[in-house]
C-alpha cells in the first residue's frame, strides 16, 4: 500500500503566513476554533460515520473455548462487538450494486468482534437480523471475527461437537443488531485517513521439515508485517473510530489459560482506550483480523501477560499510525461489490492412507475425526459431505483511494499479497475471517503437498472437521483469485 | 540407439546415482535426537577427537542486581548455569564456556581464561567465554581485594573447576554440526520520523536460524549440544524481579528434557549467544511463562536440525586484537548551545557531559576463532554486536558452517553497524548513540571489525599449515 502524505494543513499555512499576528490569532482561535479551523476541516469531512461498541461476553463458566476441549472457568477480559457505519455518495457511475443508484447515499457497516469465528449459517443469521433492523443490505455488511482462541466458536462444525446452540447465541444476535443500529443512528460528518505502519508480532507457522509441514515459526514464510489503520475523525474535535488490522492468530493465551479473554487484539484495544482516555480523546477502537490462516502471534500459549505485551506493541504501532499524516481521503464516493464463489473440495484420501494414520494416532479426538474420514472414504455416496465450500468475497471502495476487501474463513496470507498485487487502489485493507468461517483455505502449492500439507492443508489434517467438508481442491486458488479480481473490477471507479 | 531408449537408460542411471547420493546423505546425517554411530576415528582420519562437557549451578544465593528490572533480585524463577565443552584434537585442548550471565568485563574474562589455563591446562587463547546476556541474570566481576566473598570469584572458581573436571573425563568423540531455520525475535530498531525507537522492525535484519554443534562419545553417548541463536534474552526483563536464564535458559532445560527420552540420554545442553545486539526475543517483558514458551520453540528447532559429521581434523585457533575508536565529543560551545535548546533532553545532557569530559579511549576489541579443518569455524566477538556483523561473517566465511558468537570474552557495550551510526548523534537511537560514558563509535569501526574477522580467517588458515597464530 502506498500512502500519500497529506499536504500541510490549511490552518498551519494561515499561521505561518501571518507572522506577527500569530499570538493574536492563537488567542482568537481559543474563542473561535471553528472560524479558523472548521472551514478547512469541512472540506475533509467527506463521509458520514458512526461507531459503537457493546459487551458480548458469554457465560463465564462452562463456555466452550475455540476448538479446544476445555471449557471456560472465568473471565480475564470481557469480549466486545464493535460497529462502524459509514455513509458516502453513490458514484456518478460505475457501481455494479443495484442498491447504489446514482446520487443516492450508500451505507456500509463493518462489525468486528472478539469471537473465534461464526460459521456461514450463523453469520447469515447475523447479516439478516442486522439488515432488517438497519436497512443496510447484507452485501454492505462485513462481520469480522478476531479469531481469538480464548473465546467460543459458534457453528455446527467446530469441536467440541457436543456444543450446540446456546441461549446466549440469541442474545448475541440482538447485541450485534443493537450495536450496529447505535452506530447507524449516530452518523455525523467525518474524514477518513488511512496509514500503514510496519510492525510484527506473529510469524508464519508452516515450516517444512523432513518432507512434511509442521507447525513452527518459519522465518522465510509469508507474513503480513504491518498494521493498516483507518482513522475516522473530525480533526481536533473528536475521534469517531479507529479500525486497525493485523494478521495473526490470537493464540498467545490459547491453552495457557481457560479464562475468557481477547488475547492480543483485546489487550491492544484496552491499551488504546486507556491512552485515548488519558489524552482526553475518545473513539471506538476496532480490531480487524487479517487473512492469517498460516500465521501465529508469538509465542503460542505464552500466557495472558505475553498477550498483553504483544497487545502493547501493536497499540504502539497503531498510535504511530494515528500520529502519522497518513492519506486523507478526498473523495466522498462509496462503492460496494460482493460475490460468492464455490470452492470445489477434494475427495477423501485413500482408505489405506487413513487407516495407516489411525494406527499411529494417539490423540483420541483426532482418531475419531480420522474414523469419520475413513467412513467417508469407504462409503463415498453415503457419507460424503458437501462437494463445495461457499466463499463470499466483498469490497468497499472509497473513491479510488481505498478499498476494504473482506475474505471469509481462515484464508492464508498469500491472498492478501495477491489482492495488493492486482488491486488498482493505492491503499488496500484486507480482512480475513469475515462473513463466515469454516476452516482453512490454503494455496494451490499447499494443497499439492497432499498428505504432507500439514495441519491446515492436508486432507488428513486435524484442522478439518470431516463431518462438514474436506480440504479444498488445488484449483480453489484460481477461483478465489478470480473472485477477488471480480469484486475489485466492480468497485474500480476508474474503469467505468 | 533411438533417443527415447537412450533417455530411458540414462534416466535409470541418473535415478540410481540420485538414490546412491540420497543414501549417502541420509547415512551421514542425523537429528539431534537420532541414534547414530560415533566413532570419529573410524573414518580413517589420523586425528582423534576427544571431548567432555560439564555444568555447574551458578545461581546467586543472595539478592543481586539484575538489569531487566533495574534492581535487586527477589528470588529465583529458574536456576542459572555455567557449562563447558572441552574438545581435544590430540595437540591441544580447547574450551567453550557458556553461562547465564548478563555479561562481564574483559578483565574478568581474561582472569577466567588465565585461571582455566593454570588449573585445567587449556591455553587461555583456546578458551571462549560466552555470556547469554540474560537480563534477569547478574554480571560478574572480581573484587579489588582478595576477598573470597564475591559472586564473581565464586563463579570463576566454579567454571575453572568444571573445566578441570571435563579435562579429566575426555573420551573419543565425533562432532556433528547443522543449522535450522528458527525465529524467536525481531529486529528492535524501528526508524521513525525523528529517531530510531526501540520496537519491532519487521524490515530490519535478524539471524533467522539456530546453529548447532553436537558432540557424541562412544556407544552413542551424548556428550553435549552447543546451540547458538542471536537475540536478547529479554522476554522476562522488567516483568519480574526473579532470577532467570530467560528463553535461553529455558531452551537448554527443554532440550535436556526432550532428549532425555531419546536413545542417547544425558549430555550437557549449552546455549551461546550470537550477535543479538539489535535483536530482541519477543515479546519484550512478556513474562516468565512466555520465556518458557519461547525457549520451547528454540529447543524444538534444535531437535529438528539435520546434523552432518565433521571430518576429524586438527582444531586450530587464532586471536586478533583490534580497537574501535569513538567519535570525538562535540566542541563544548556547540554542546552548550545544543543543551540550551532542550535542557531536559537526556541525549543533549549526555553530549554536554561528554564534551566536558573529553575524548574516550578506544574500545578494546579482542577476536578469537576456532576452526576444524575446512568445515567448521567458530568466531567469537566481544560486546553487544549488531547482527549485521554475524550476517556479514556468515556470508563471507570460507568455511562450510560458521558460528558467530557475540558477548564473548568481555562485554563493554554495543557495536553498531555503519548504517546505524550514520544516522547521526540525535537520530541513531539506543545502541548507536552516546551513552553516559562514551560517544558513539566512529563509522570506520565497521571496517575495523570486518578486517579483524578477515584477519582471523587468514590466521586460522595459516595455523592449519603450522604457522604461528597469534599477533
């Protein structure tokens, strides 16, 4: 992403030009702040924005924690959902979106939260409920899960399999509706400013060793060593929200504790909020998880204190980004595009291969999964799950200056790099874990490794719950790439 | 002969050759926890290597100053150790000593090496003394008087004693080396608009691997595993006032535990700090649990390494002495004017003080090296070397595998790279700017260090031919 540095602010130019009048003008500015400042700021307030947050902490005791057999024993930090609603103008031409007729206002919502993930049906339920309450079309809503492993996953496929719908799931839907509605009801003029700041707190976790991919730090693997920070603000008046991203599994706590918490994203926000409070500024701080299926924050299972400290480092990076000039969006256009591609899934691996794996698998849970896979392989017609995986992609474009691209599932970081390579936008902010999470989506190269593809990509990988789907086919990469190109084309104002 | 048939026949030959090479490669490699033959003399080489290793607990029994929390220790999270690996090629023994100390001055290192020479019979210039630089471990120094009540003296005696003990236990051995990708830290120098600040710089240099030298005795007995990684042990730092070896201490503990289950039980696990002057293990101040986990990641990397036999050969050593010049202090008037602009700025205060104090003497820079034939070289550098030097040495070394230690034979502060020093007095940031006692190093320091390392290689090369090795 290439950030263009904004020019010297108009107010500064006024002050520099007036020379001896500076003290007088400074005094006047105390009484008439908007007379000196407001006019210039008004030019930059090209969008309308509102933001809100809500506590969505599930029951403290006995809640299933992400993809682990352990149940929660308390709450270290509360979980939150946060919503940012943005409104811009439908472009003069070019939008492929039927809801964006010329001259009409276009409204989008980005909702982030501290949950591990929502499967596609639950996410659809959220989209439907939010849309019904706010009038924002489902295609204009991005629901991003931080993929925090100290929180529940909501979905049919996620282990432990004995966790079904819970009463608090209904409350969660209501809370998501409430927080989005609050944001939508508080729209006011604001400017958008984007900046990318280098930082790193995670590493690629797929290391090739003895012909297999194992889970360990791979210093040469793909990574996303930055945070993208979108500041939504009325300069010198108020901060509406700060949406920042980073791409790494929040697993610094993981099995080190059975307490519910937000892992490093939660701690980052806690620190940012404290700094904002100390500085007398407010705003809703929102974390968007990147496409980080192959990246772990470090160190895995390092504990609460380590998560807090990793959060500290990320909060410093976000603070640096906020303080940087960044690129102020000049446009007021807002375009939306969404598509859903279907990823073909692999056939079950050969029966002998599965049996051999079962023979030396000691972990009982993994053994049960493999036995399920074996049943599929032995009775393909009877036991086979879905033949394809839904893969919804959406994009919000702000003029020709910024595009927010949302990818679902535990998509590998490669697809962020791909998006940046093919995108016509100067600034791109790519989210993963958005609008549905159903396991890993790796690259063609990873799937071609077959059984040696490791936890995330092997058809025998323990990451795949065989009751709902098998590993995607290697051709999936080309399908995803085409899907990304499609949404980028649709929101590319310069093409029309 | 039809081309297709020729191709098929050639393909068989190529395949056979490939399989043969593969078999040879597999037969001569092993991971750190594999079973393997150990008879170095069986290779037909006339040099017989003998080796032994030992360790001793050096945990202070009374509160000591530790730099992480910048205060006195209040207890012990995990024990500190000093470890020694002695290798004898039949001509003269050598010793590599590692310890969980933050560092010592050159005089202390010299005294230790002299003590080892006198008591254990290993020439002082064939002793390397590496500190892990744990920020939750003490330093060591010798008291001005002959008092026995000194932690530094106690450590010196203990290390000397285990080295002498190791000398008595030498046994025929084989040496294997390997390198494994690993990363547990990040470059810690991030350039910002006004200066370099200490935080993660994903685009800064790091040394993303662990070097391993493993020594095995007869009957598959593991004597010791020396592994080296470059990153400040600061995962605990100020998060605790307890004494700890930080990630490097935990790595050695995890490694011992993991390898205990393998066929070759036992052995001494030794960590040597590389050139980690500008690299922090992550996360800084993450706490004791995090240090434990980071240590586990490093230990796992060591167990993965594919070790290759080192052909037994005379082990030569060489030493080079250099001195690194500091920049001249600012003219006093200039320093005063600077301080007047920002009287509260610590950097300006330092520059003013140094201008009043006058120039500092050069920084002593002793280098030493060991080489086994043309295959393995260990370079020992003092001080807190920036990793750029390790990367440079690795790239330019004439040896198949080169270990580069920092924090060895004395630690007197940072040695930054030229690119860092070039940023200037006020922008270069911690590690490359003035300290309370000295100006930053001159830019030519980098060339002096590189020249010293090159000279070391020349001397090692000469030593193989029987020439004198010392300046």
